[in-house]
């Protein structure tokens, strides 16, 4: 017998411990004015590859014309609404209801959009009771100080407004049956854009590309100069002088109001001076208030464009970006993959807020306290400085 046969030998021992995967919930939007879905199947696959579990409510991506099976093939778990809201991180561009917050885990994270004017105060107070950490995606900043979510959504709004205006004008039944850009011997349509930010520049760039004549109005001369440098000499710019603006309103075929430093309103008399069949778009957060005398047509509703006809009179189109919900989903998905990867690397929600200044400024509620003044005012509670919690934790 070999003398070493009975000698104990070293054996490998499993020392790794199983770590629970962080779950992401994707509930369907039950709010008619929000059709944008946050993640595409490809984006979900990338996040699953990074160690996440993704739980999606059945039928949630229907608004962007994706089926549940497209997501299931990428590893997404199809479940009920309660299970989707019960994840560690819930992504919902639409405002959460009180019933939805009641399904969330205590201390979970909610990624949503700011919009305090449409938030349910009762839901916000329940969010505080359950110590939900809520973050406004449109307030998140990157390492350069830019707001990637807000910027991409603004760009989509601007391009969508021009594209939809072109489609309506060209429609012989709902519109005038004319092209946005003229041809040889025919004067092109006139587009009047108020504001000079990303949404305004995106709308102007698309309209000029289609051959339209574009006028941009703003009181920020430096922003107008930047827009001219970016877009080129085809863009006509002007300060918001009443006489000049009044003349432009009377000849415009499309009027697009975008966010400005001081909210801009076109009153009833100015609307009455505009030509018959003019298309009006409000791309500001206060949808429809730029044209208070006009009926607001919500482009988030799938049937809105089909029912809209210039023969019925002037109207104000709002939520242009939701009219191209699938494009918005692709853009949101690309940006969310990067954000969620950053949160994972910080090893937890609290650490992510402490280590990432771009998320700190976007935090709305933090473990039972409202840390955003607008959300605090909406919920009728006292606002607390987030830095106090971070310094003590």
C-alpha cells in the first residue's frame, strides 16, 4: 500500500457567497398623457448582462409597438403590475399613484420625471412614509454638468413638432395639402419658433432641412447667436419685440413655443390675428398654457392626430415627444443603461447619491424626507437639505 494513500490532501473550498441580484421594475403607464417607455429589449439585455433582474408588467411596451415576447427573449420576466412595482428600482416616466406606491418596497428607488404640478400629493406623502428614494431623470446631470435625459427629450420634442406639422400640412383631409418646404416658384411655409434652447434648435434644424423659412425669437441674444452658429445663416433670429413678433405671427404657418427664461404666452388677440389653418405647438412643461385660448390636443393619445382637422379651427398640440414614443424609448434606454451601471458600481442607492453629484441634485425624496422644494410644496411638507443626511450617514 502506498504510504501516502491515507494522507489527507488539500481540497478546494467554495468561499464565494451568492449575492442577490438587484431587480428593476417596468410597470405600464396608466396615465394617458405619457406613452414613453423607458427601456427597449436591447437595453434590457445589456442590463441583465450586468447582473440585474428585470421584471416587466404584461403588456407594458404596447405603446411603443413592442410585444412582451421581444422582451422575454432577452431575459425579461413578464409579471403582474404589483410585482413590477415591487422591484428594488422602479422606472416609471408617468406619475405614480397612491396604489402604485403602496406596492413598492420600503426604501426602494423610483426613477421618474419631475413635473410637480401633476404629482398626486397623497402619493407623495405615502412615498415619504415608505422611505422611497425618488429621483427625477430630467434633473440628473452628467460629469460635464449637462442633463442628458432632459436634453434628449427636448431634442425629440423639437424634431417631433416639425415632423408632425409637416405631416398635418401635407394631409389633404386634415390639413391644407401643402409641403412644408416650397419647390421652384412656390414660397415655402414659414415656421415661427419662440425660444432658442435645444428643443427650439432641433425644430429649426428639421424645418430648414425640409426647406421651410424659419424665424426664431428670444430675448437671450447670446443663445440666439449660438443657435445661428450651430444651424447656419438660413436661420432668421430676432428679439421678442412686439411689433416684429406680431408681423411674424400673422404670416406664420406653424408656431412652436419652447421653454424660455420667462414663460411666453400668446393671448387671444394675437391668436385671432394669425392666419387660418396655422398649427400651434406648445413644447413647454406647462402644456397648453402658451396658447390659453386654444383647445389643447394631446399627441400622447394615439387617436389625437387622426381626429385633428384644421377645418375645425385652430388648436394647440402638446406632448409632441409622446407622439413618437418609440424614438423616445430608444433614447431613454441608451441613457438609462449608463445611469444604472453607475448606480451599481456605487454598491447601493445611498452610496450612489453620496458619490454621484449629478444624482444628488436630481433627488426628490430621501428616506422619509422631501429634499426638493417643489415636491415639498406639492406634498405640503417641509423641505430638508439633502447634504445634511449625506454628511450624517
